C-alpha cells in the first residue's frame, strides 16, 4: 500500500554498550495521509526472539514534535485489527494526535506482519471476491496459508513478539520511558508491552479496550446489544420511526427469507453499472450489519438499507457490503497476521460453552469458519495467563455504542490496573480519540497522567442523524 523506505542503523551503535548506544539514524520520508515530511526507519528485529538469527525488517514512522524543546517521552501508536499497521493510521496526526504532537514525538509502529513490516497479505481479486461463496473464500485462504506458510514461520507472529519489537524500537531510537496509545487490538498489544516492560512505560491510553480475557471471535452478546440499541434509537427518533415504522420486523423478515441458500439477485454492479448476479445470504446480510455497527454514522444508514432491501431494492445494501472484507473490520487486508494471532491466542479459548453462550447470528458466520481455518494454519497455542498488575497511569476510553469493545470490557481490563481512569462517550461506537474534545483530553492526560480528568465533554459529541432516503443522512 505504501512505498518501502529502508534505512539501517549506524554501525557504531551496534558496537557500543546498550547504555551508550547512539540512536538509530532515520531519514525523511513522505507517506500517504500526511502532507509534511516524516522520519522513517527500517529496524531489523529477531523473527523468533527465542532463536536469534533470522530477522525481519520492522517499519517505524516518527512524526517529530512540532515545538522545539519537545518532551523526552514520546507517544507510541499501536494500531488495531490484528492486521492494521501504524503507517495506515497516520491521519490520526491531524485528528486524535494534533494536540499531543505539539510537545511530543509520535511514533507509529507497523506491527510485524502488517503494512511495511512484511505484510502477510493474501492475493486479492476484488471483482471476483464479492461473488465467492464462503467455501470458495476459505479455500482461497487455505491456498494462501499453504503458500506463505511454507516460507514464513507464522508461529512467530504473536502479540508477545510484537511487544518485544516495540522494545527494540524504543531502544533503537534512544528513548527512555514511553507513553502508549492503543486502539482496539492495539490495546491488547499495549497491555502486553506494559506487562513485559513495566519500567519503560510512563502512561497508557487505551481506546476501545480489549479485556485480557476477551476472546475476539466471540462477543455476540455485545454485538446484539449494539443492534438492539440502534433499533431502539430509531423507534425514539420521530423522523426515523415515521420512515421505518416496521424496521425490526423488516430486518427479521430479511434474515428469515435469506436463510439457507439465500436468494439470487440480478442488479447493476455499483462500480461498473453492468448487470451482475449476486447471491445474498443471511450470513452476508448479518456480517454487513455487524461491520456497520462499529461507527454510529455508518450504523445510522442501516435502517435505510434494510428498508430498501425489504422493498426489493438491494443495490444500496450490496454497495455497502462490497466495502469490507470478512475477517478484518479495519480493512487492512493482512489476513494471515489476523489468523496467526487469533488462532494462537483466541481460538484455543473458544470453548463449546463460549460458542453456545456468546455467539449470536451477527457473529456466527465468522465464529464457525475460524476454527477450521486455524486447523489449517496449525500454529502452536499461546497459553493464556491471568493478567498481572499494571501500575502505570492509564486512560481507558469507550464508546457506549461499541459492538465489540463496549464499556464493560474496559471495566474488566481496569481490574488489574491500579491507576486507571475510565471515560465513556455515550454516542460513540468503536473508537473515541478522534472525536469532540477527546484530542484535548489525550493531551491533558499525557501532561499530567495522575490528575483526574473531567470527561463530561464527551457527552457533547452528538449522535449522527439517521439516513431517511437516497440523498443521505438528514440535515
């Protein structure tokens, strides 16, 4: 996705004692999403820390502080997924990080197997993918596993090894204590680093918090709760209720109608306008709805899409479905990195009891497909251990409408944190940091991490309006 910018560290640094090592040299670079020049580094890290020898090239992007006399403690950014790269979330510099960057370097790490750090990406044929059945899609992923897995030790792509990579970056750049910002899966990675290297963490900001005991493919009850809230909000909103008085019944009717083998549709392709055949199944409908729940602005288009489909007009819904892939909600495309992490760390804890209690129709399709793909991947299990305490100050942000990491996940994570502050934005879904007053709160927290924040301003972030027609959301 982005051009590779390669730079080795100074040879002198490798010969000096660790305490005296000179920081690695970086070079100017330009990456999509940011207009001004950044600094980039390619850092060799052990592919398997337990067996030094073979290395991989880790890509790091540094946005230097804008003011002279910057603070010595930078903010490291850990992206979500698993599968999203730091270089893919650089637009955060002009949103969530715009105040922080005034006085601190911002360091974006492309996690091993993502972005410019050897992305574990399967070949894609976008015009064909949307026509593939689930079985055909899984067969393509298995071929990808056989191809890439024969050349790459996928067992090395764990959260713990990614945390060790962060420590290599900290040392290479000559930083002392660092601050960590993690979003979604990045909150799991941030907690892992804080537990492995507690003396090197000044503070943590965790946005859309994954609890230590959370099994990512489960969470059906959280997703269903978010969908129920959306239905309830439409019922209470006079224009939405008037436009879609039977929304729940229409939704349930579509799911029932599409059960089994689904229905065959013939409609103009949203990109080319050519007439094409599309198979719509209940799993595809539910999977699209689940992805839309991540962002309230997207979720509030859903009543219009469902109503249109119930009236036989499927084009808007099919166009929205084509925007996203099955396994990576963030759209990163690092499919094998996602599977390497999930298959080693989550699927071993995905017991039949959990499957029965915490998988709903919204999450069932992926939850049922993953175990078979993991058997093909065949990576060793990473044993889960009870979380050890985190003593660094931590700010935990949650959106009340989040279908994946709602506030109770943050509350669970905070049980092992002695200095945690929890803030919730009532009208926000998956990710808070870019919205409303949140950028100011990030800066205030980093400047004084032990002072109590007043997060009441998050209540002022408005709920998006519902889409009532083809022209888009109402004014």
